[in-house]
C-alpha cells in the first residue's frame, strides 16, 4: 500500500509560476474570446497580449525586488529557480516581446494576423521561454524549449508564403535533430550523476573528481550541438539565413533576440561550471566556436546582396561575440552579456522593423529578393527621416560611439582583456571592424547613390503609427543608451553577482 | 549672480538653436527678432554682472565635470572677473547691435534663418572663450569661434571665393592652434592643472626656459586668431563674408581673442620680458605693414580689414610691453568704432549693390546722410582725434612705447597713426565726397533702413565717449592686471607729444581730403603712380599671398599628389584592397555551405557533432594517458 504523499501547499511556492501563468492565461483568454465571438480586429488581440505582457513584467519586477532582498527563490519541488539571471533574462524576453507585438498593427493586411491563434501561440511561446530560463532542471528546460520552439515554427509558417513554409519545415526538422541531441546529452548526464538538476550534477561531478570525464565530454558534445543550433553557432547555423528570409522581417528580428537570450541563459547554467572547473576541452571548443562563429558569419555577411540576409548573418556574428562571455565566465563578462543583449534588442529590432515597414507584397521586375541593397539606394532623397533612422541603427550595430551597441562591445571586450583573453579581445575588435564594412555599405547605398525608380513606392508603405512608435522607441533607446549604460550596469551586476555567476 | 552668469552665457546658445530649428525653412523675420532679443538679454545680464564686479566681487562657478581621469581633472568652470566682464560687455554690446542690424542687412537673403543660427552660435563660443576659468574651456571657445567664423565667411557657399576664403581662414587658424595646443600641453605637463588660478600661482616655480616656450607657443595661437604676420593673409580674404560678420567677428571680437589670451596670461608674460619685446616689435611691424597695404587698396572692406590688422598690432605692442590694461582698453574702444565703421560700410555696399571699389562711388553724402555722419565720426575716432575714443586708447599706447624707452616702436606707431588717418579719410573722401561717379555705372543708391541706423547709434555714442570711462575702467581692471600708470613725467614733453601727434594726424586727414575729395575719374592702372614700384608692391600685398602660393601651397600640393599617387594608391590602398579582397573571396568561396538544401544542412549539423565527439574522445584518451 502506497503511502499517500503529503505536500504542504506553502512549500510549493506556487508564486514562482506566476509570470509564466500570466502569459498562459493571456493565451487562453485570447482563445476564449475568439470562441465567444470570432472575426474581431487584430488590434484587440494586440492590446490583450500587451496587457498580459505588462502584468508579466510587473510580476518579474516584483520578483526582482524579492530576489534582491532574500536571494534566490525556489519553488515547486525546486524545479522552479528564480535567480538573478532568470529574472533578468525574463525581463529582456518580455520587453522584447512587448516591442514586437505592436508590429502586428501594420497598415497592410497580412495573413497571419487574421488568426487569433497567432497571438495565443505567441503568448504560449513566451511562457515556454520563461520556463526555459527559470529552472535548472534539464527536463524542465527541455519542456520549455520545445513549447517555445513548436509555437515558433507555427508562427513562421503562418506568414503564408512558400518561403515561409520552407523555412518552417527546415527549422522544424533541424530543431527536431537538435532536440534529439539535447535528449542524448541529458541522458548521459543523468547516467553519470543520477540527477537532472544542473547544480546537483555539478556537485556530484566535483565530488568524484570528474572520474567519468569521457562521458561528461560526450554529453557536452551533444549539448554544444543542441545549443549551437539554438544560438546558431557555426556549423549549426545553416538554418538561420533561410529561416530569417522566410519569416516576416518583424519575426526575424524577434528571433534574433528573444530565443537567443533564453538559450544563452541555459548555456550559462550548463557550461560555466565546467569552464570554471578547468575542463580544458570545453574551453578550447568554446574558444574555437566563438572565433569561428563570429568571423565566418561576418565574412558571409559581407557577400550578401540582400539586407535581411546580411542582418541574419550579422545576428549570428553578434551571437558569437556574446558567446565569448560564457567562455570568459566572469561576473563582468556575464554582466556584459546581459548589457549587450539588452542594447542589441533595441537596435536590432529597430533595424528589422525598418525592413518590415518597407515590406512589399510583390517583387518588381529584376528584383531578386525582398530587401536587396538596391532597394535602399538614394533613400535619403526620397525618405530622409527613414534613411537617417536606418543609418542610426546600422551605426549602432557597427559599434560606433556613442550609440547603444558600442557600450556593449566595449564592456565585453573589456571583460575579455581583464580576464587575460587578450587575443580573443583582439579578434573581437577585428571582427567589429569587418562588420563595419557591411553596415556602412547600406549607409553608402542610402546616402550616396541615386534612387532607383520603382522602389520608392514601397518605402513606408507598411508603416502605421504603432510601427513608427516602435521605431521611435528603438531609436531613442539607441541614441540615449549613453545615459542608461551606467545605471543599467549597476542593476545587472547586482543581479548577476547575487546569482553566483 | 550665478543665474545671470548662466543667462549671459546660454542665451546666445538658445538663440542659435532656435534659429537652427528654422534653418531649413524660408526666411521668417521673427527668427532674427528672437535671436536679437536673447542677445539683448545676455547683454543685460552682463551689465548686471558688471555692476556686481565693480562693487568688488567676482563670480566663479563650476557647472559640471568635463573630464576626470586619473590626475586629469577639467571642469566646465566659468569665471566673471574684472577682465572677463569687460570682454563680455564688448562682445554682448557689439553682437546685439550686429544682430539687430543684420535683420535689415540680410533682409533679402535666402539663408536669413541660417545666418542667425551661426551668428548666435558664434557669440556663444566667444562667451565660452572669455568666461572659461581654464585653458581647456578657453580652447573649446577658441575652436568654436573658429568654426563659426568658417561657417560665416563661407556663408554664401555657392561663391567659389567665399568658400576658399573660409577654408583659408580655418586652415591658417588650425596651424596656429597647433602651437596653442602645444602651449597648453606644456602647461599641463609642468603644472599639472589648467585652471587659471593654479597655473598663474605656480608658473613662477618653473624654469625660465619652459616658461619661455609656453609663452611662445601660446602666442603662436594668438597670432593665428589675431592674424599677425605671417599668418595675416586670411583676415583680408575673410571679407568675403556678409558685412555684419566682418563687423562682429573680424573687427570687434574674434580677432581680439589673441590679445585677450595674452592679457589673460599676463602672469606668464610678465616673467618673460624678452618674448614680450618680440610681441611688441611684431605688433609695431604689423601696425605699419598693414597700414601701408591699406593705403592703395581699392576694396572698401579690405581697407577696413587692414586697418583692423594694424590696430591689432597696436594692441600687441601694449600687451607685449606689459601694459595689459592699455591693450584691453584699446581692444574695447577699437571694437566700438571699428564695428561702426564696418556696419557703415555695409550700408554703403547695400546702396551700391555690392560694389566695393570706393573709386566708383563718390558724393554719396547727399543720399546717405546718416551713414556719412557715422562713418566720418568712426574714422575720426579711429584716427585718434580728441575727444573721441581712439585718442584715449591709441595715444596711451604711444605713451607706453615712449615711457618704456622703446623709441623705435614709438616712431613706427606715430608714423602709423598718420597713415591710419590718411587711409581712413581717403576712404571717407572717396565714398562720400566729390563727383557722383556711380552714375557712370547706373546705380541708384539709397539709405539703409531707419532701424539699422538706430541700431548702430549705440556704437556711435560709445565711439565718441568711450574714452571718458578710462579711469573707471582702470580702477576696475587693476584688481587683476598690473596697475602701472604710464605718464610722461615732463609736462612739456607730454604736451609737445600730444599736440604734435594731433597736428600730425590732422595734417594727414587734410592731405587725404585735399587729394581725394574732388576725385573725378575711375583709375584704370595707367597713371604714373599706379605703375610705380611701391604702388605695385603694396597693391600686391608685398607679394606675400603669391609667395605662400609658391613656397607652401604648390610644393605641398605636389607632395600630396605624390603621396596620393605613389604611396597611397600603390602601397596603402593596394594592401587594404588585397586584404579586403581576400576576405571577400573567402566569403564567396565558402557560401556554398549555405545552399538551402535541407539534407546538406542536417549533414552539417551531424558533421559538427561527430567532430565534437571525436575531439571529446581524443581528449579523454590523451587525458587518461597523461593522468596514468
């Protein structure tokens, strides 16, 4: 006869689920509203999503306060783990989502926004990402990851063009393979430690002095392959350009930010303790991975003829750049990771939104892709303000002071130098220089070439007030980052340091 | 009082930004009015500060930290003391007048709003220059006025000559600024601070050699801004800018910044009298040199510009001989009558449809009474006739030369005073008297707007009465500057000198009138005088611009061409291109990894995993081998 299990409800600390639950409730309410009365305008769903995201953010800020007072909050049989980096990354996720969702309010109609499911899936996806970062349980991470990924595949496919279907299928297939890698990796870890919680695995491995180093490394090989896919590290990056090209520009921008920060957090949890234990193999592999990823993708970005693909490759390069923080593994570098990503969110979302407002439904004669460089040539003459905005985002991405990303780059390179990774710092700086070339190329097209007849009719054809607002917010965030960097750094350092990273 | 300081400083900036907002839109009168109003506010604040300073206080504020790294600490600090308040008054009075005048002068210009944006920005920079409490702030203002001067000389940028003159002025100043920067570096290096009070307190502890170098390098900066020989050529060419600009920047304020620098650094120059003698000698030379070029010139504005140059020479004589307060006093008086002269010239130019050759004018006093009176009185003041402003300030410099026993300098300055009177009245006589030669060219001159004349009247009043402030002024600045009184002790000598000078000057004026008041034809270069050697020498400005062209510009251009064709294109560019092409080629060759085929993509992932696994195994084997 089995003893009934008694669990005191208080010990569950259900509150740790609150942020994700808010997102899920949001998703469900969207579905219910649609059941009750169909055919409502998309702006309603956008507003509902925004409202719940705001609540979500509020809950997170509240957790932030509690965390700073009492330290890490555990809950639900210690599956939920609300530490500083979980809270920080969730804030970036939610804020990024809040900036993304108003982009649905375009002036042209698009297929996906006619479905309320789009918004419901979006909220489920956010909940998935939140679960993924707010735990160190390998199974929970897996569930979160798959929830989010499955929703994301569907969101891509809903764009309803052949390229989108292609992208979704490719992403799905490769994602399945990566999920397999992840499962194998977790399995090996469980086999050698008998636990699925990363901190316990770490303790057990430390206690027996890495006796099973061969298995550990094998599991890490799987894990690197799995997260290399998510973070699009070379050579697991091949999906990125195709998927970005297939999805709407807005979603591509979103994908370059939110899923990655979630993956970064898991990678931090999973890899950093090994890096700190002096597992040389992992250090070497990460070093090579970081250098190859940022350099190779930079070089590929050089030869792209389409702005969106260029931005896709440059996003890979940025991810590689930030991955260096995990390799370095100091508090300073981890702080740099969050700072960089927060600044990057604004700039990159702004850049992709600029593509989104210039979205055209049909290609004109002789046009090879959605956003060739030629489309933007001479833009300063036809749309001076838009050209200036785009130029601003490009300058920031290239890391020109005083715009946003410069500070992120500086802080990360600084952390590399102060941890003795001088060569790595040099490579990072060199890559930033190479990247300058293709960002400036767009500026040259916009400011120094003559307009090509035919394209100008598409400039801003998709713009609406809410899109312009988002661009404005992104621009303000990029320009005034100078003043935000110091306070931001203080807060981030506090959170990261108190989480033990 | 801090509030007034900030108002005085920032009102012009607000005006500039406000005007800049409209710089893209068509002309609107209110821009000029708002900018002038803000300037007037700045003037009022300066006046309030003046009364405060006269009651024996100074205002010193530190607005914010600018740089703080290691030992280097430079704040944005501002000081209103006896010297800077005088400069503030000069700057705000002249600029307020010029702003109001410009509303009329630029009436028909398309860039009306842009003009006020630049002009107010200039005033702001000038205020930063004079109010800063350290050399770094001074340098910011110094560069700021240089930039605004560039923008204003080249205001009519569609004119080739204007852009050329703007660039010339800017580049010449940059060359001199390098000297100034070295001086500032030397100060920081040796003293460890750039704050005036610290520097001046500690400068005496340095070795004389170092002080000398500091003095020389700072003076090089001053030579550029104040257009002293051999960096003088830009000032005459700068007359390409609108006339109010010439009045404000190239007569009253910016060009006197060099004098201000020397006066402000009196603690440094007091320690190095040899450099002082050099400054004075150069000043005397420039006074004569510039005046001689003004004798034959046939461009109204250039004549006045040469006269400015000559008067700057006077100021440097005073400053070089240690009579800092005299230099500053002449600076002030000169600002008033020279700005007046320029604005009058602007009226004439408008009347004559931008004709600048005084030989093509004549008899204008009939149609332009107001301008005639003002320009004549300004010329009288410039010539230094009692009781006008010039008499008090200029004669004082002569006395300084005499009392300090520099008789050569004294003689040169005396001669120059005569030349000054001659060319000034040559101009007045040619413009306003004699036959109406303009009729040959079908021009119908008219007087300027009433309010422009009214706007000029404060300057007229000051040009007449500024001399009477002498003692008040002396009491004020002697708190900060060496309070040496320059008196010729022997009464007889004094009176002979004074009256002699006056008679000499009056003789020069009468000679000019006699020669030019009844001029009837337009010279065409055929007369005997025009073919004489000296005339040609002066006419071509001693061939100095030509010399610069031959000695500096042409070889430099040749050198640049070689560097471009041989070094840059063949070595630097080729290397860079090779690297870029290499990277680009790598990209082209490896992009096949991305062929869009799903099977290939999956294969790449598996390849990645396999490689990682092999590495893991290899590492483990190696690890175990080493461990065992």
